[in-house]
């Protein structure tokens, strides 16, 4: 089969690496890809949002299956278009993708279908929002309704901070249309974990639970980022809680989407928090998580292409997982998630012998591989324990420990 992977991050590199192991793969293309993906796939210069361009490419290059990494093209209707053109795509329609694209939609959906999540109310009017905050007290969580690249959530410690977030979103319009509606939510406490599943309509096949590290610095300090590291499995989550989350969150969501005539195909990602009352949903994503994918796919024993075709064709893929742990540490550009430099030469990558390297913001330049984003790469490794996996990942990053251009968290896997 000829496969097209849409996207340019670590998640997409990880998908390409896994697909490259498959005997059933003829050629892999990535649009637009990155410096690491270019080693296993043919990168083509088509932007993720250029849906016409992607459709044309898939036709001309006889693509048998397209896998979409990021959320923006999903909400723009890439899966709808591909299906209209009779092109096979493993991705949800824009109607199903609304679960990620609108927090208000997701909250109403969960309330309607009895899917456990934090209490909430949604607002377009700042005064009404502030009144609700005064009534509920702090801590409280303020969220922009639409896509905000992971930056649209404010966990407010005080009523003043919550009011400020309301003013930023509804009055100053800091997220433009994405923040024209806000969701204000009860603050939940507990360990967070991510549970992803391969889904086609009513069929749900969960992966191993993973844990992201969203804050920029050690001890969960600093601003939220796209994710500074991850590990899998999240061993503190009991089998009982996992089966509860699979049945009452993932399966119920898939079934309710079918019932609402928005059947889901693709990866359903539940961001969960382990509360005293059991797992509850913090957010849904409608795609592979980044960086969770980079530590989950290496543990998958099955051929990824076989799994996806099985799921689409309604066969049980019989997922099998290694009895190992996998950790991954992100190397980021100094300054990320705010401003940072690009184009800095990446050295010593070849010496990262133990473990594996997944590229995110890298590109091939005339002088060799250079940085091209905030999150540059992820150094990962497997081990019989999480401690061993994390230790190996950190060995890979040794040569960057004194870097003045890059930084990484030193506590991935300790939480
Ligand atoms: P999100 O972008 O929705 O994943 O939110 C970013 C982060 O904000 C989450 O990973 C949580 O740590 C935190 N967060 C979001 N909603 C809540 C909530 N209701 N209670 C506590 N923390 C939350
Ligand atoms: N790791 C969270 C996300 O992919 O949005």
C-alpha cells in the first residue's frame, strides 16, 4: 500500500517509523514532514491545510490510505473531502472532530450522554461569566471554546485570575473567534493520564494509558506547552479504572457519536483525571496525542498498517503490547513556548545509540540538520521498568545537558 501521513511533528514521525516496519507498505509519503521523517518517507511540500492539494496528490500518487496527524485539517473537513473523493482516510469527519474543536460542544455532549466530566457552564458575556465565577469561587478553570494550540486553558488559583482570563478571552479577544465562547469548569484534582483508542463507529480498541508532562519546567512549573515528555504505560492507573474508562468514556463516546449521526473513525484520545469519584474527562482530542504517541506506538507489537485496515474493515485487530515501559524526553529550543531561535545546527544525533530519536521541529539544510521549531526532538527508550526507560532516554540527551540553545525537563517519569 502507498500511505500518506499528513503533518510535520513528532507524532507524525512516530507514525511513519511504525509504518516503516510493515511488510505491507510500499511507499510512505509525508506532507509536509520534517527532517527526521525525510529519512523514512518521501516528504512532499504540501501544507496540512491545503486540502485540495492533498486530494490531488493522493489521486496522482495512488495513495491507498491517508493518516492525518494534526487537528486543524480535521476540523477543516479533510476526512469529509477525502471520502467524497473515494479516497481512504483514517480520520474523523469535521462533525465528529467537533469533540476537540469546540469545548462547549464536548461538554454538552458529555452531559447529555452521562460521560463523567467536571461541572461547567458556558458563556459569551463577560459579566455573566464573572458572576458565575463569584458564585463558584476559586480554584476554577476558564477555557476558550475553540482550538488554541493548547494555550486556551487557564487554571485560575484566585477569583481575580479567573476574571482576568474572562477579560482576556471575551473582551480583549486574545484567542479571536476561538475564545468568543468560553467554558468555565470545576477544578478537578488527581493524576492525569491519556487514553487513546483506535475507533471505527461502535468499535473501540484502547491502547495502553500514557502520561504527558505539559508544563515547561521540572516539578510541573512554568507555562503549559505542547508536551515536554511522556511515558507509557501509566502504571498507577488500575485495571479496574482502565476498564471503567474504556466502557464509560471511550465506548460510550463512540456509541453516542453514532447515535448523533456523527460516527467516528480514527484515533479518539481522552485526557483523563483520576478523581476520588473515578476517572473524568478533562478534554477530548480526535487524533493521536503528541508526545504520547511517541511512547505508545513503540510498545505496540502489531503491524500498525494492519491494525488500521482491520479497524476500518471491522475486524478485531487483536492489539498486543510489549510488557515493557517506554519513556520520551523532549528537547526544546530555549525560550519555548514563547519566542525562540530556529536554524541551530543539531549535533551528536548519530551518537544517540541506545533508544530512539523522534524528530519534531527539525529540517535538513545545506549544512545538515538544524532546529526548526520549539519542540525539536524527543529522545526515547524502552526498558523493563519506567526508571530504566527514563534513564536511557536521558543518556541520549547527555550531550545537550549544558546547551545554551536547548533545554529539557530532568524529571520525566518521576511523577
Ligand atoms: P487542556 O488543554 O484541556 O488539556 O488543559 C490543559 C491542562 O489544564 C490539563 O492538562 C490540566 O492539567 C488542566 N486542566 C484542564 N481542565 C481542568 C480541570 N477541570 N481541573 C483541573 N485541571 C484542569
Ligand atoms: N498531549 C496532548 C495533545 O496531544 O494535545
